[in-house]
């Protein structure tokens, strides 16, 4: 496998009235092509900042990020956020087809692709609905379908299921596993949930409390395809607990920083 994403010594400093604030300090990450990497860390540790650096939304203060493009004429990356970043004035099918439209894909082709992804994410019958007619889980399905439909080489996902209720989150976790196993995109997935990271990821990378840097990482040994039933096994619980014990001190430190 070739390295698709490499971040070396990434640091981000923001200016404030009291002086420089380090959001991320000397963070390193390498992800192979087709790998699903989950990043977990305490609140405020810079996970989302790092993801935005990977996405080119903000520049690092120092360090280097390298994204290796493939040979196909497809977008290099797409981002999916926790918020439902879809257009309220567009229908479901037009929201999903938006990236394709921006790339100049002809209407008939982009409609066909969008309708296929509508079916894949379980929104058949809602193609012509507007966001105000959808539940939160349905809106996030639209966001995820739009990212996959645009066929990027890399997907950067920032707590995409974090705002959902527990039951909807389980359903979409299984759907996301299924979609990734079909497409095998390189995914960097930020989450607060250790269980979600173990269910979805090939590898779980832990960050320290603010300013975030590398803490440790865990390989996830479970075979694919995976289903939510995996979470009931002793092996799953043992790995999730081991990750929590490694992260616990960082979480407590982050809580103390907020006092």
C-alpha cells in the first residue's frame, strides 16, 4: 500500500489577546491508500483544526502536509462536517449532485449518479424532498451521499454522526461501514466516541490534551465486513477499554484546563 496522506510536524498557532495559542503542536500522521483512520482525543485538543489543515481550509503554522493524488480525474478530497452542510433551497437529488455539477458533469449523468447514492443511503422516495422535510439523520445521509457521489480520493469526516440520537447513529455507523467497504476511499475520521472509532476504523490514533499532539495509536484487528453486533463481543470491549485507559489522563487534563 502506498502512503496517501502524510502530515509531518504539523503545528497551528492562533493569535490571541494574551499571546499565541497552540491548537496543534508537532502532530504526525501517515495514512495508506484505502485506510480508514479514526482520530480520537479530548475536547479542545485540536482534532478538527488538524482535519481542516488536511482539507486546505486553514494553513499550518509549521510542518508539512502531503496528499498524494491518484491518476484518475476525480477530486482529491471532500469534507463531511457534524453540521448538516446542505443547501436548504435544493432538493435531495440536487444537493447530492452539487459537487458533480461544479465539476461540469452533464445533468443526465449527475442525476443518475445522485439517484444511485440516494438508494445506497436509504433515501429512496425522498429525491425531490427539501431539507426542511427531512429528519436530522436523513440530512446527514444526504451530506455523506454527496461526499461519496463526488468520488473523491480522500474523505475527511469531522464528527459526522455526533449530533444524532443514539439509535440513528447506530444505523448510520453500519451504513458508513458498508459504503466504505464498497468504495475503499482513504478516510480520516474525527470522533469523540471510542466505540465508534473501533467499529469503523482500521486504526485509532489518540491525541493528547491541548495542545494536541500524538499520544499513541491502536490497530483494530477485527475482520471486515463489520456490523454493530461486533460491539457486544468481549474482544471489542477489551480494546475499547484499553484505548480509554490510555486516553483517560488526557481527558481529565482537558477538563482541568476548562476550569
